[in-house]
C-alpha cells in the first residue's frame, strides 16, 4: 500500500523549515525542485521526502497503516492551513481500524 499523496505540494512548500535541507529555496521558501506541485526529482528525491523510507528508518515500531493515518492528518492540517481546495484532502478513514 502506497501513501495516497494528492500532490498538493504543502509539505514541499515547507521544506525550508527542515534544518540543513540542502534543496531549500532560501528566498522563496520551499523546495527548489517543486514545480506546480510536482517534484522534478521524484525518482531520486532526498530520503526525508520518501515516506516509506522515513517510516522504516525512523518509525519502525508503528504499523504502516498508523503511520499513514498520522501522516494523512498532518497533510490535511497543512492543506486546510493553506486554504487549498478540499480535493487535496486525504481520506484517512481507510487507515482507521
């Protein structure tokens, strides 16, 4: 099961908030590889941008389903904070027991 990313770009627009993230756009904020809500280097993206790898390395004791539920809630909070179209919201109900 893959994370159901809606490609809203909300997390990428906040990349400059990650300490020592070398792809930060120091002037505009966000990631320098974000282009119209899509990652220009997706296949070779940094580790922090790879949800499956982050889960395995940092949160190995959390089930994938729980990790995706928590991540989906965070995504939805960012989407709402940015006043984005509700079409970008992630349906987290499929990750609840």
